[in-house]
C-alpha cells in the first residue's frame, strides 16, 4: 500500500499508544455516525506519527481513505499538495457554487481567471469534500504536513476548522521543530511523545532480541522512547554493544542519530544508487514518469534501485517509495550541493515547458549558481502565473528566488518589493517585513521609496500597531512631492484612516496635521470612487475644519454610497470609515444599507477580513435597534472568521457596548482594561469608545457621577466615531449630578450639529437634550417629540431610553398614570432586548408609581450556543440551509445538525416557529 511516495511498513506490531488509538477510534466512530473529526499528531521524527496514520487506515472500515505525504522539494509549489489531494474528486467541481468553482479552478490552474481568493478556495475544498463524503464517509490522512505549501495548508486548515457534521475525518501528522505556520494549532492537537519505559523495552526486544538490562536502560533513556530510534539502534548496534561488552555511543541524540544512521546506509550504496535516491527525493512523488526521464538523462538504470531496496531504504513492494519520510529528507539534505544541482538540472530538462513551466523554473533555480538573469526572468514569469491563481505565498517565494539571481541592485530591490506585496496579500506580515529589509539597500528614487514606506505601514496595520503609521505615510507623501496627485491622495487617505484610529496616540505627526493635508490634497474626483473619496474628505474636514464644514460633504457621500455608487473596490477599513461617518451624522439607515451592501459583496467574493469588519458595523446598528441577540450573532460570526483566518482583533474588545447594555460588568471592565493596555500600540479611538460604553453602563446603574466623568473625556476629544453619540449621555449625567454647565455645553453642541445632520435620530436626540434641560412644562413637548422622532427609524433602544427619561420626569411631576404608560413601554422594550440594567432601572421607577413589574427571567432562547443562535436567526430571516451554509462558510449538513439542536432546545417542530421562539421577526421559508 503506497502513501504517495512513502511505503507502508510491515514491521513490528504497534506497542502501547493507547491514548492515541482511543482518539483515532473516537474520530472514526464519529465519521461513521455522520459527524466529523480532526486530529493533529505532532512529535519529533521517528516518534510514531506515520505508524499511527497506518493504524487509522487499517481500521477505517466502510470509509474511503485518501492519503497524502507532503515532500520538502515541493513546498514552493502553491496549491500543489491540494491539487494532489483533490484529484480523485475534481470530476465533482461542476456541482460547486459558481464563485467557489471559479476560485478552485483558478487556484489549481485548471482554467484561466482572476486571482483566486484563498478563503473561497478553502470553502470550495470544504464543499467538494463534504459532497463526496455524502456518498461514502471519507478519511484523509496527511503525513509530513510541515512540508505543505502555504496555500494548500491554509485551504486544508480552513476546511478542518469548518468540519462538524459531514461524515469526514482528517488526521494530520506534523514534525516538531520545522513549523507549519501555526495553521493547525487551533485544531485538536495531540503531542505524540516517547513510549513509557516498559513499552519501549518491549519494542527494543522485538528488534534486538535479548538486550543487557543496563544497556536497555541506557538505550530507552537515551532515545526518550522514540520507536524508530529504538528499532534502528537495535539493528545498527553490534551484538557486543547490546550485550554490554562494548560501550554505546554517548550521548544518544535521537534526531541526529537517526539521520546519521540513514546517511550511513545511503553512503554505503553504489554512487549510481545514491544519485537515484537523490532524484527520488527531489522529484514529484506522484510523477514517476518524470523521474525516470530525468534518470535517463543522468545515465541511471532501473537496476540502481535494487541496492536501496536491499538496504531497507526503499520499499520492496513499491521500489520508488521511501520506507519512512525522514529518509527522504535525510537523503536530500545530506547530498553534496553540486550533486543536488546536477539532479535538479536533469529534472528541469525533462519538465514540459508549458504544462510544467513553474516546476521547470524552480528546478532551474535549484540547479543554478550565482546571478543568472535567465533563471531570474523564468522565476518572475512563474510568480505572475502564481498570482493569477491566487497563490500569493508561491508568488512571493518565486520573486524572492528571482531576486537571489538578479545582479542589478535596483532590479533586485523591485523584485523584493513585489515579493513583500505578495506576502502581504497572503497575510504574512513578518515575511513582508523581511523582504522589505532585504530590498532597502537597492531602493532608488521617490517612487520606490514611497512604495516601501506604504508597505511598511501596511505591515504595521496588519500587526494592529497603528501609532507610527500616519507619520510613515506622511513621509511617503513628502518624498513623492507633486509627481502623482492621485497616489498622494491615496496615501493621505490611508494616513487619515490610521490617524483616526490612533487619535491622540499618533506619533511623529498628529491627527489634525494629517486631516489638514488631506483636505488640501483633494483633486478632481474619479466617478467610480467619488462616494468613497467624499467620505474621507468629509472626515478630514471634520477634524481639520469643524462639523459645519464636514456634515454637508459627509451627507453627499453617504447618499451616493447608500444609493449603490461611488464605492469602487473599497476594502475592509472602509466599513470602519462608513461607521464613523454614519455615527457622526446620526444616520442609522445609511449605515445599515451600506454595511449590508459591503457584507454581501464580501461574502460573494470570500473576502473574510473585509467581511469581519462589515460584521462589526452591522452588529452596532443591531444594538441601536435593541436587537442585542442579533448583535451577538454578528459578533460570534466575526470571532469565527478571526479564528479561521488568524487575523488579529477578535474577542471581547468589540463587545463593550453589548456588555454595557446587558449589565455584564466583569466582562466590560476586563475588556476596558485590555483596551487601556493596547493604547501604546496606537488605539486611542478604541479607548474613547470604551469610555462611551462605560458612560452608557453607569447611566444604566444610576451612577451619574461616574457616567459624567467617562462622558466628559469623550466630549473633550470629540472623535467622529462617538463624539456626537455621547452628547445625550452627557446631558443626562450633567442634569442628574447638578453640573448644569456640563449639560449646557453638550446641549449647545447638539443645537449646532443636529440640524446640520437633519436625520430623525439627530433631531430626536436634540429634542431629548432640550427636554432634559427644560424648565417647567416645556419639557413635555420635547419628550413627546423625541419619542416620536426616534420611532421613525430602527432605533428601538434609543426610543426606549427616551421613554424611560420621559417616564421618570412624569413621575417626578406626580403624574403617575402618564408615567406608568411611558415606563411600562420602556420596561417591556428593555426586557425584550435583554438590556438588563435599563430594564431594572425602568422596573424600579415603575414600582415607584405603584404598579408591579416582575424581574426578567431567562428563557430557552438563551440556552442556545452562539453558533446555534446564528443558525436560528438566519433561518428566522428566511434563509435556506444552503444559503446559511454559504454565509457561515460551513456545509449544509452542519447547518441541519445545528437546526436539529435548535428545535430540541426550543421545543419546536417547524422552521416557521423559530422567529417567535427566539424573539425575532420572520418570514421563514421551508427548504
């Protein structure tokens, strides 16, 4: 039985490994039962990972087993391993949704097309394999995963994280110390360690027969119970050493000892056989035809394999397969450089110049010495083909190798800059930084310098370190001069985005300085991106010139964007800028329309990072409408994407407003503490958002002095993101604490800005501020106006707050009957929302009017897990199982599994009952 280049052994029976065997048995049982399972086996070379994969294959009755062993020489061939793994199922790609099929076809080079999004490729892999598993349960066994090309590893890790109820199992073996980019770390990882002493002795005696007790103790201790080391030592040591007469090697370093053992075995073979082994190690493991053609060019005959088979290097049943993966890597690493170049030259010569152009370029590079422009040009051409497939890691690798063979310093720097850009596209910011460092010596002229600085800024943004980014981009603007006005504007737009996020933590420049430069730099607008550019100009005016100069520009921008135009190819940060502008205009309707449009485009394109930002924007508009459960669904999906992609920024930091409204004080304060600790990284705005959330929380608790302190800090900073939203909180806190000056200052700002914004939210908030500060009966008409205006949009939470304050005012005026009406409506709203603190505040006021009100009790909908809540909410909105699966990047069978659990927990039997059970509106369609 062959493992794509590694022969299954027929050695001693497995000794011990009870925990690992039980884990494998559980996984296989789950797959047979229609569920899924993933197991990642890690450990040093020879520890028994491959043997455990063989054990799993032997016990996979009724399952279709697919196996793959990754090999070191092919780590640079993007999507190469994935192509080999999926080859048996490619006849099914016609069943994939259109975007998934196009992405997978482009990634595997099956058709020409735009670059494939790596997460759409992962989703296509998931869909394809789950469809195949519906016919017969599948078990995938992947050995030596540390040698996977990055694109394949990402697709497989993405698939593994999304498996749940798909009749599909995946067992991965990864060697310690060589790294797999951490892509499998979030999965079910089991470290395979050495055998216990008693079991190690059993295995040693199997290989060596009788062994002196003291010698056995030393061998077991020296090898750490490594099974391969025990067996190889049993064979390699002389009888005198095993009996204790002759000394043992001291010490017994396992990995080095094994490699040395295999190297000695290889060195003892005839030269022709050694060359053939090196060829086998360097050639594609699934293309024996290419290998034998190269062997012919090297003058090697088929008889050369026989000494290697006799020595136990190659398998007897499949004489072109190494007995163990470690032997292959030892052969390749131990060869003389000149011999390696000769073998690669032979492989390059037999590669088809069209069908195997990338592999040919790679082998030519491995065969070359010194600078070679021809080799460099071939590698650059291969990098472009990789880019067109969406294989950005492969593109970066080809470009970096091309730079190695490039003599001209400036051309070398250009290729390294291109490599850095490719690394950024693949999400590997540290590798991009390394490429930029290597390019630095050859950078010439302002254009290259500008490009370098822009990418260094992007690296910092990837790492969520924002403070130095604005100054870096401003330096790029200065260096560029007047050469390219459009590029200057793009740089300033990016600098403004970073400066708005960093706020008062910007280093080397200031938010005001960046905004002023952006205002001056505006030029003739491109209609395709007019809405986006106007929005950024409006935000720049807001900082540099004041609200009255920004509101009309922002209103024009949002009208364009909400109408579906002027957005261009905006990416993830733009959703954050949209949120800032809409909050500054008190425009929740535009926020909803634009965010929903961005999210739909992100889903269709598989742009997960962009989608994650859009989800946060959507979560916030759900909060303002009192849909706290739906907001949690958005946050949970955001966290799911962060976990799947490795992007930073997940967790509770984004839920601070939700925690404030639901009264989860411990979680709120823990998140605020973490935000405070991140301030030095350049997250000044996040800290202000935290202060806004604390003010909201303290008002709910009735602790007006604390609320006043938090709100004042936001008021003084006046950021676009929450500077206006804090105004009604400050008015309320000022009135309750007797700080009439503070309340008056907040109301004055409302009086100035709300009419310029002109939305029901803005005018309703203004009316509320007037009501809170009014004397006598004038307050009543303002309260009524506020309630009416806030009811015109999806602002149920804000309207309930207005009703609460109105009811409190009425009770203080001794108008108990009228107060009950407002307080009852406020209480029922807050209670339905799950806004615990405000519900309790309303309940207390209601009790003071003489009316009873029961405390809120949890219902069954809150027994749902976040994933179950997501699925239930989407089903309630009318989505089919297939549509839900596409949105959540899972399979339809997984959706069905979660829905069945939802039905059981909620005690319902039909999809039509879901909306009522979870407190959300329908309609729902059957599937």
